[in-house]
């Protein structure tokens, strides 16, 4: 992996945004870390890749419900064919059909095919055998994908998963155990088609495997969505990048979360990386930029004191298990002052993303309250969401909220729950609740 990473990997840069000033006795330091990679990814176009570079497994729901309406299975086949057409030459790939068991559809010999004109044509022929029948056990699909991807030396290992129903043929504990086993081994984008699937299951898969989640309410939109997902996967150049945080004696990491392009909690995913250091996974990178919110608790100190609160590094593991390669680094500082204006000022980046994280949270809480019949609670939470979306300029989320509530007053967050809400609109709001907007520079 390292040879390829050095020869054509993106260049990484890391910027820290914070207000370093604390009042006397202050202990909490917040910083937004912007990580940008440039010069490595591609946008579309079929460029031959070294064989070991990328591997993709497409998992297609073939349960009985895919027959209702009859066009759904056809749309899924067409979308998978479109994704196969988007594969770059040299990419290793396979197609899995998923019911209550997982079945290899192509190439079907326990391994992956190498994409070229001939294998793409063979794979699309094999899709004709896909029919609907049986139950849904998503964990079995993921375990087969993991087995196929794990048998290659590809550095970028990616899954695309499509489901239209609830995971009724395995327990939530079984799916959780599968996600724990697959985490860090490959990334996975998950899509729910129609409105009969469970949002928390699909978003849970994507979250655990550091991929994206979305709804495709109309199956006719699947081909465009699958093409875009595959183009994004083909643009990844470096895998297994970790955010490494080192803190001095007395300082502790309170939380780490990705806050753009989506909110993703990373605190519990820490793996120890030597004395006072821990690694947080960020997955695969192409040409892109992401923001992370880091909160550090430091020991209280007197006016005029200054300390390094944390050192933030981006690291790439060495293929031979040696010392990791540091891609970029930055510093989070703490300084104690009696200047009230300095110590109470909130950095605009920190303020913005604190609001975006709250926005994602109150949408989830509001929709859960609505489902449980707590309409007062739902009104309060979704009203706060409307207020936050407007204040931060998150227009996409504001539009989705307007399909679930009638907005009386944006500034105060006064809303009324709509009496009738289309299921697709509610599910779209829930699925996309974690999508954020960047700070306006």
C-alpha cells in the first residue's frame, strides 16, 4: 500500500481553528481540525489502476419484497449494471445477492474478478439471474463481502449495499457483531430503496463502516445514485488514514467527532497508539476535505500560563508494521488570561459545528418523539431544528424539515407538526439528518 500511496497519493494538509484563551481555572479546549487532501483523486473517467489498488463488492437485496413493485428488482439490476460500467480497469470486484443467506452472483468462484471490458460484460449477464425471494439478513451479506475483500491485497476495500426491507432474519445483536468484525476492514456505502426499510439499520451499517447512507425513495433513481457512489469509490486513493491525538500529562480527550460533511461520533473508536496517544479511524480518502471537532480537558492553570493541549497528526500505517507515515500535523493550545473578551469569545468554526451537531441530534430526537406519540416533545425538538438550520444556512435540511412541520416563526423555532407526512419525507429527513454545511468563509 505504501508504494502506491507515495507514488500517486493525495497531499494532505491539516488546519486547526480554535480560541486558545481560557479564563482562570478554565479546563475545556475546543478545536475544529480541517483535513484536506488534494492531487490524488479522480472524478470519473476510466483510468487503469494497479491491480492491487481497489476492490469493490456490490451487495444487492434479493428478498421477496424486491418484487413489489415488480419494477424494483429491474431497477436494482440496472443500477448494479451502471455501477459495474463505472468500475475502472484493474479494479477487483464481485456481486453478491442478499436474502436470509448471501450468494455469490459474479464471478462466483470465491474470489474477485478484475474489471475490463470482458468481465464487465460477463458480470452484467450474470445480473439476469437475480430474482426476488427469501428473507433479509444483512449481516450474512457483509460477512461474505468481508471474506471476498479480505482475500485480496487491495489497499482500498469498499462495499456498496442496497436493501429495501427490515433486517428480519437475524437479531440486532448478530448484525452488531458483524459490523464490529468488519469495522476497519472495509468501508461501505448503504442505500435504502422505497420506504419499507429501517433508517437506523441502514445508517448504522454506513456509520460503523465509515461510508455514506441515503434513501432512494423512487427505485427509478437507483442507477444515477449507484453511478455516483461508484465514481466516489473510484476516486479514493489512500485507505486506513487515522487521526492521531497526543495529549500531555494531565490532559484528556473528551470527545472526537467528524462534523463535515456529516456528523460521525469517533470517540469510542479510539485505539491506543503509544504513551498518551490514540488513533481515530477516518477511512479512505480521495480529493476531499473534512472537518473534525476535538474537545480536550486540560489541568486548570493560573493567568499567563500556556500549554500544548494536544498534538493532532494524520498517520498512515506502514504495510510492514513499522513506524506509521505522518501525513500532516497541527497543534491545539491553551492559554489562560484575565481578558474577559478573549476568554469568552467562541471561535466561529467551533460555534458553527456545535450547532450542526445539535441540529442532527434534535432532528433524531424529534422524529423519535413523533413516532412514540410525544407530540409536544416532537414539536419542541423539530422547532429547535428549524431554528438551527436557518441560523447556520443549512438550506437542504431546512427544506426537509418544512415537509414534516409547518413553520410559524423561523427565528424563535415556532412550528406545528403537519397532520399528514409522506413516509418518504420523514425517512429522508431522518436519513440525511447528519449532513452538515461548512462554515461560510
